[in-house]
């Protein structure tokens, strides 16, 4: 009846014009483009640092010491107290941060996720032991872990990787374990147990796919924190050797002359702040996108 009435009255149908975008177009518009752009620049600098850097980040040239930004176009962002190019050191510092984030966060994430799956599925004394270890790790100072590793291993990447890995695994373990406790009570997991499916296969085929969203959200939120932690440890001298192209070391090198050579600490500080904020905003967007309750809102 209604279609006939519409044909008689000749009510025009609303065309699919650009003024009425589809839901897919809305999803594209809601992407965090600023955060994605900053992260893309960071990844490109880390991947192509030897080709993007105009100079060797460790090369010392006493003829161009303390050159201010834009004073000489050969050194667009100036030079430090030893004549090293600031732009090249910032680009290589991005590579250091990404490498530390991937290695340290990757090892911590895998360890924490595995322990969370085991604790949530097995329960009992296994769950109690893993969760008490998680609580102890959450309450242990990160700087103290880095100092102990520094004494045992000396300065180097191993210290930062160990300190960061010991600092992030507990967050993955706690959150994944909470999801596993809910998922293992669902009917299809119970039917799999009754059918005689082995515990490793149940965890891999039925439980782990349901905690991937939580894993991705925690990872996206922790990347920025790991980069900030790496910069803090390098600033305190508990990580890479002095002179290495790392943002935290660059901030530490400029603190003594911050009133005279202000760009030594300001430029890497801006880089750290921008990257961490971009990664945190991207993590918030991923959390809102993957959470069904927030997605419905």
C-alpha cells in the first residue's frame, strides 16, 4: 500500500549524495588521522634512518659546535655541544625507540599473555601463584629493576629490554586472565571439554581468539609508555651508553646547558611528548572501536 501511495504521489527517493555519507564513510572519518600520521612518520624514520639522516649521528665536528636551528641549512635543527647534527640524532633516536618498544614490549606481552591464559584456564593454585607474582611485579619499582640489571649486565640495550619487559608483562597477565575467566564459562568451551578436546587446543582455538581484542588494546596503550620509560632510563644513564642517538640521552646531554643551548633538550623532549600522546590517543581509539559496548554508543 505504501509503495503504491508513494508512486501516486510521486514522492522522490532520497539519492545517495555526498551529503548523506554511508556508515563506512563515517568510520573512515572517525579514524585518528593525526595520531596515525605521527606514528607513520615515526615508523618511516625508524625504518629508513640511514637514508633520511643528512649526517652521521655520531660524527663530531668542532667547527659547528652549538649551532642554533635554521642558522645553517646544512643543519636545519642545529648541532649539539660536540657539533653533531640534531636532525640526524632525532631520526636515529626514533629507530632506537621503535626497536626498544618492539623487542621489550613484544617479549613482555608474549610472556604476560601466556601466563594470563594459563592462570585463567587452570585456576586453583596455579592461578594463585601467577597472580601473586603479578601483584608483586606491579608493586615493584621499575627504576630499582633497571638499577639491578645495570649492576649485573652493565650499560646497554639488554638493560632496557629487561627492565621494560619486567615492567609490562604483569599488565597483560592481569587483563588477559580476567577475560579468560569469563570466556571459559561459555557453552561452547564446556562442550569442547565434554567432547574430549585437549586443554591446549581449547585455549588456542576457542579462548585466545576472544582475548585478542584485549591484547591489542593493551599493546597500543603500552607502546607510548614503553617509549617514555626507555627515554627515562636513558636519561638516568641506566640504558644505552652516553653519546648514543637516543631521545632520553639527548635530553640528559642538554640539561646542563639548557639556558645557553636550549634546543638540545627541547627538540627531543617535543619528540617524546608528541609520539607518546599520539600513541595514547591511538590506543584510546582502538579501545573504543574494539569494545562492543562503546561501539554501540
